[in-house]
C-alpha cells in the first residue's frame, strides 16, 4: 500500500479545496471519509439494512433511502442509540476505506477525514496534514456556505477538536485563512506543490 496522508481541519477550513488541488494538479487519489460514510448506508447495504431493522421504517424515505434528518432527530438526545449507530458505522467505514486505500495507484493518497483527530484515526495514516484557519474565518465561511446562525457554528466548533489540539498532531500545516480568489489560489497551489514534492520523496520509502 502507498503512503497515506491524512488531511483534516475544522469546519469551514477548506479541506475540499486543498484536496482538489492535490488531485487536479498532481493526480493524487482522494478518499473522503464523508463520501464513504454515505456509501455504506446506500440502499441494499448491510449498514442501511441494520439501521432499518434497529430504528424501524420511519428512518427511511419513501424511496427506501436513509432519511438522515429523521435519524439525526432520533439519536440527537439518545446517547445509547447514537453509540449503537457509531458502533455499527465506524467499522464499516474503516473497512471500506482500507479496501479503497489498497487499490490506490498514485504515488501516495489523501485520506480526508473531518474528525480525524477527534476519532483517533492516526493509526490509519502515515502523515497528518492540517488545514488551519482562524475561528473567525470558520464562522464566516460556514454561515455563508450553509446559511446557519452564528450560534449553530459555535456549537459545531465546540464539538470539534480545538485549533491548538489539531495542530499539536500535525506533521504539516497549510494556512487557508485568505478569501479564495485567483491570487490566493496561486499561493495555496505553491504550498501544495512544496508538500507534494515532499510527499513524493517520502513515498518512495513506503514502496
């Protein structure tokens, strides 16, 4: 298996923007834990079948897909049900990610996990790249992107690792505070290029 670079950052840090630069400019394969989390509960999967059996048909849409809003509402104030769901999904997600990582053909891969530090995913990666931004930037971006209140963003931030904790685990850091325009995109690309060359050199020791 090739070297795995974990990519993480708090909400609104621009993880997708950075990951796409690695992919679009250098052909680095991306595995996104959020995408995998949706895949393991698609219709017909073991994950969705188990959820429907445990919670009942009310967490399914009329098309037989997972009704995420209904499920969130169900587990929101029930610690035991949330724990049951995590115990079901986390192993399925990790198993799928491991399978996908084994098929990577680029020199190294990016594993994008929003809550990598919070869920202790470090054993699955070889290096950790943290996308770092000021909390004020996170609040502004998330409010603009998702149309949510500042209180909601503060609540999300409180549930994630602090900026300091995340940085304490980092092997590499990209600062992404500036508003995204052509000028700042070029600055980001130069940071990504430096790291890409570094990761290429390191990846040869994993062959």
